C-alpha cells in the first residue's frame, strides 16, 4: 500500500487518519452518553476525557487537512450523476466543517463557563478556566473582549509538544 495518495487511490496515511478520526468520534458519542448517566466527580472525570478526545480530534483534523492539501485526491467515479457529485462534495465539506467546529465550540463553551480544558492532564489550553467568565462577573464590556479572545484562540493556537503548552 502506498503511503501517499495517488490520483487513483487514497494512501495509507490518509486512510489511517480517516479511520482514527472516525473511531474517536464514535468514542466521543459514547463518552458523552456515559457522562449523562453519571454524577459528581465521576461525571467531571468523564467530561475531562471527552474534552481531551475532542482536542485530539481537532489536532488530527489539522494534520489530515494539511495532508490533503499536499497530496492529490482521487476523483469521484465518472459514473456518478451530477446531483450525486454535488451531494458527495457537499457532505464531505460539511463533515470537515463539523470536525473542526465541534471541538472548537466545545472549547469555547467550556472557557465561557470557566471550566478548564486540558489534554489528558498534560497541558491546559489557554483561555480555559484561568479566569472567571465575564457573565459571572456581570461585566458586559469585558464579555465582548472575552468572546473575541476565545475566537482568536480557536483560530491561531499552536501546540508546543516540547514544552507541553499551547501558544497563542
């Protein structure tokens, strides 16, 4: 099996990333459903795992998207009708949007409520749990800058594995 994509077939890296993300999304659903049944510290621990898996999905999605940009993609079969081509392209784009949007909105929601977001207790994402949310303080002026900060963090943070930090 080829590592890189060809014009006729997806490569092993693209396939691995695809199925790894699929399995993590299924894990997310199971973690979320399990957390609904729990209470107290058990629920918080399960939600922490849910957040960590979400961060993992987001980082893998960045890698997958980057891999897709530098590798050719096999074309759709010529036997598809025009509406089938449209639907295939639309659903593919929608899935990419969701794979990025769901972890980012989860991070923003946790940050907005003042809950920390860490990756398997290895490092904490900045902007998550390090200050009281503006809504709690009752400071409407700072709420706008808080949300702008969350948006900026979700768009431009990078991970430094050497120092185990998120740099914004």
